[in-house]
C-alpha cells in the first residue's frame, strides 16, 4: 500500500462484512486503505447470521420493496462471485391454516420471482405435501406448500475472503486492533490504535474515516470520537440452534408462527439442521452473547409445531447468538424494524469527513459498499470505477454451476486423499484448495491432526493467509469443525497455534 505524505485515503473501522466489503471496493479503485477490527474478522454479527443470501420474503409485508429488489438482484451476483461458499437453496413454505392465507403467500412469491433479476435460480412452484417426499418429515395436517429459491452462504468465510481479496489488492487489514481515538487535525483524521494482544500502540492518519463497526458503531462515535449523545442503532438479538439432522433431503423449510414471526430449518454441515432465528430487542455489550433458555424453548416449540418428530433440547448440538445493528427507525416491534441500511456523512474534505454505516445485510453488502464509495468520492474525489459486479472472491474462479467439477479435478490431483476432505476443502477454499494442500499427496503428509480432518497444514495456511490467531478462529469462523472436535483436540490446536505464532514473532 502506498500513501501520499503518509496519509491514507480511507480508514475503515470494523471487520465485518460491511467493513471488509468497503475496504475491498475502495482499494480496488485505487484508494490507499487500512481496516482495523478489534477482534477477529466476522467475530460479531457477520458470523451469527442465518447464513442466507436472500431477498427477504417477509420484508414485503413491511413494504421494503427497494431493499427486497436490491437483495433479490444480488443473489446471483454473489453466487457467481463465490460459488464455493455460496450456492442455491430451495425453501419449502408450508401453508398453515389460520395464519397467512394461501393467496397472500402466492402473491408474495410472485412478486419475489419477478421484481428481482433471476436468470439461473428456478422459480416458485406449488407442492402437494401429501404426495411429495418433502412432506414426509412434517405433520399430516400440512397439505400445501410453496417451494422457492434463495441461496446459502458461509457467512464468516464470505467476510474473510473479502478481506483476503482486499489485502491482495494492497489494503492493510489489522485484526485485534482497537481504535482508541479518532480526532481531526487540519482536515486529517489522526487515529490512535492499540493491538489487543501485544498492547502495542500506533498512530495512522487518513483523509476519510468509515465507521462500519456494526453493533459498536455508536460506541465508536461516543468513545473514540467524543459524540456522547450518539444513538443511531437498535440492537436486535437473533439466536439459532444447531440440532442433529432432522431429515435427509437438501431443502430448507420456512415456518410461520402464530406470533407473526418466522423461523427456518436448514440443512447444515451435512449432519445437522440449523433452526433460527429470534427477534428480540437487546441492550448491553454484544460481546459473548448467548442464546437464552426462553429462546431455546421458543425455537424448539415452533419447529415441533411442524415436524412429525418433536425437536427437543436433547437434539441440540450447538447454539449461537448475535445482535443485528439495525438503524433505529422507532418501529414498535423488533421484527418490524427496517433491515435496510442508512449512510450518513459528517464533515467534509476541508474539515475531515466520516461516513457512518448503520444496518445492512450479508446479501446487500456489495451494494452498500458501492453506496459508501459514492460518499467517499463526493468528499475526497473519484479514482477508479465501480468494479465488484462480475468480480471473483479468492477461490471462486469457476462457473457457479461447476462445483462438482472442481471436486472431481481435486480428486484427480490428490487421489490418495479422502474425498470427504477434498470436498470440504473445495467448499471452503475453492480453487485455492491446492494452495492449502501443497505437495502433500498422502494423509500423513498433512501433519498433525486436530480431530475431524483438520490438519496442521490447513492450520498453517489459515494463520499465514487468513489471520487466524486462536482455536476459535479456526474451528468456528474459518471452518465449522468445532461441531466435530473434542475439547482435548481443541486444546492441542490452541497450543499449536500459539507455538506457531510465537515462532513467527
């Protein structure tokens, strides 16, 4: 990264999907960029989602047509950008007598099919659950359903790969680095940083600051920038359960509840089903947030309303929770608060400007980034043109319908390695799976194993290329192997990582 007079063009606060997307777009246009994240990449909201790239069918009820149209158009754009971590998913929406009428569901799905750009994803169709195998896991009372398309995404990997591409293009990505203060001096931001682990402090200067700190966006305004009265976001808690696999097919279910809310049941990591989410107002520190007993009971009850076999606490393998930093539009209910993003600009080129990012979704992060770049251009001048539509994230350099061909080719290059391992590596790293495996031709050449099929060679790659610094970084954000690794293996992994890092210092 080169800067003029040691002053960056853009400094981004926040290593979630929005912050990394903005950094990637900006550096790709020729701006000098640095991003600071106080924890690990995607360690907040961006790894606690329902993991969907979707239009937001239920947002139509709140007349969020602009958001839905934009999100629908982005599904195939993002799928093409990263087909290893994003792929189509069909959803089954059973008609529940006494809730939303069938005609309303048909109308909503008709709008869903036709207001957004859809070239590859198949359209909606009606199902007879009494005859379809998709009805077998459900109770007998459900006769009609609608099947429609959205996409699945590995949310944390989307963030990490976006950051990786930004770094490959010249951005500085500083994880575990907190912004202590940000003040203006002669139209330039003077930003004081501290590394969370080493406590080392540093100072950087930038022409423009982007505050994309997610749930902490108001905290940055208050604590780092001195705006004591900042209150722009409404924190809404969303919790999820991961249970032992409830059915064998590859569809997801969209369930309505009597309280007006909805939950999904989604195939997850081959052997599990993901159930979520909740919508509850939240106050307090978002760090370390966990699902409550009431939320667990709620999700199990709604799922059991539909599935023939009741879903119980004994089925739960894992749970997670996060908070959505929604723009506070003073909606009366958490589920009614807008999911659209809001951008504000304070200051100008002469005084030093900050762009604040409120709200946003995984699905619309690329378009949000383009909108932020328009703000940046209006303040410090334009450089390159918009470029991310049609681009590829690292590992995604293949046709969106060509994943199986990638797995077959990897099996041919590494015939002695297990197909299950190669398929997982293809899902996580795509065309960069070869870079992870290197010259290893046999399982024993991958080095120490840490449970499941996680090898020292893969961990070394994640440390060197993807900013992994702890066992949790590897097991829950770079992979989801935490579902399969024992406490003893996790401890061995953490010791291995810390030894590797200490040798690298």
